[in-house]
């Protein structure tokens, strides 16, 4: 069953973060309100993350609230704090006893001895364990390096890291699509399609996820008609899924400049429960739509707001850093259209290294058309 994290207020007004198992984001919010009695509910998990997020597997050590800190803090720091806290809480009696021993010996005026050092070593052991665990993250660290390579368009490296993670705990469909995306970018689309084909039967992953990710593979090869066909099929299969609807809206406005269809999809998505992160992307998509509708000044305000709010999630994944740079480029396009070339050039130059790494030709061409070659700094 998919797993969602939500924050709300109980009857006494206390803020609580809970894990809810439900069939969809809409159902999760409904359960939080009706069964758990929470108000002011904020959803933290979208329908894709809910399939892979497994907070319940670590619930003894990591609470739902602590689990969210992995998004809000750099992963090594969050991991160190959470693991340390979990271990200390598990052995709190021993911790208090050893602290009392050290304090009592100091109060009695006894000299520092081997017994004190032994107590200190035991007290520091959980922190040491947590630090070592963050330095040697194993598969999690290697997967993060894979995502970082993809976020910067290092496609040969992505393929190599996928090879290294074969047989690991990373879901095979995730590795398959990372590999396929890289192969498509390297001009080997058919090879990439063959890699993901075994996962299209609806067993390993929902078909709507398969089709949205297949759309990304086609887009990587600049086969945008095929990408749109895949995205439209995903919408047909999951017409009430806000994740699919927002992905489709983004595709329509960014790839096709179809503001009308994008707005239709955006409004359909907003009729459902959006996670806090998806709500930020919805705001950015709205800004892009408004710009295409010929209202660049309003678009600037929306895109600036979306960029600011998305920055709060910058530690969640290297993909958020990529999304921030792409959003900044869209913001620069809107600034240029609004008659602010200096500000547009500043933001365009900040985003350009990522655009070049990802070979984002459409955005680069739009910025060059508006601002000239100066965007390359």
C-alpha cells in the first residue's frame, strides 16, 4: 500500500506529522481529516514517492517528523542527527546512568580516571556510529551520485553508475529508466527503449508512471511527438492523478507552448490533493502559462515565488537543484519579456551552466533570442 506523510493539527491545536497508508493522495488527506481528526493538513508525499517511501521500515528509529528532515537538511547532517537521536533514545537509561556517574565523580572531587574515559567513550559511541554511517553510505551514497550525474547531464557516467548498482536495493525499474534516459541522450534511443520495455506490463510499476517516464526518455532523444503521445496515454489512464496532470501541463507549456491545454491540465490537478512540493511546481507551471498568455509581469512574480519556495527543498535531491536552474531560466525569459533585460541576463547566466550541461536547446534559444549571446557570460 502506498505510504504518505502528512502534517496537521489535532483537536488541541498541536502540530503532528503522521504516516498514512492509502490508495491515493486524495484518500490520504481524507483519512488524516476524518479518521485522525487533523485539520490544516499539509501533504508531504506525492503519488510517486508514496510507492517508494518506506518510513515504516525505520519507524523504530526515525519518526515521520524526523523522516521529513532528510528533505530539509543536507543528507549527511540530517542522517547524523537522526541516527544519533535514535540510538541515544534507545539506550537512554544507560546514557543517564553514565552521565550521572561522571557528574558524581566530579562532585566528589575524584581525579579523572580510566573509568571516566570509558564512560565518555560509551556516550560518544552512538555519535561516532552515526558519523561513520554518513561517511560510508554504501548503496544510498552511490545512488545519490548517480542522480547527481543525471542532473548535470553526465550521461556516460550515469550508464556506468547504473552498471555498478545492478543487484543493489535500488529498484530495478529506477535503474532501467535512468539508463534509458542516458542512452537516449547519447543517441541510443532504441537501446534505451529495450531496457525499459520489460517494465511496461503494469506489474513492476503502475502503467501511468511507466508512461510518464517513457515520455522523458523520448524527450531525451528529442522525439517530442512520441513523448506527448506517451504523456497523453498516462493522463488517460490516471485522469485524477495530480502528479500525472502536472507533468503533462509542464510538457504542454514548456515543449509545445500550448498555454490553453496546460492551464486545463493544471486546473484539473489543483482539484486534487497536492503535496507541498507539487504545489510549488504547480505555481511555477502557472507562471509559465501566464507568460505564454502574454502577461509577463504577472509571470515574473509567480516564477520568482516558485523559485523561492522550491529553494526550501534544495537538499531533498540533486534533481531539485536541476529544477531550480530550469525554473530560473524560465524566470529569465519572463523578465526579458517584461522589459527587465539586466535582471533577465543575471538569472540567465546563473542558469546557463545547467542548460548547457543538459543541452536544453529550447530554453537556450529563447534566452539568446531575447538577450543575445551575452547569456553565456
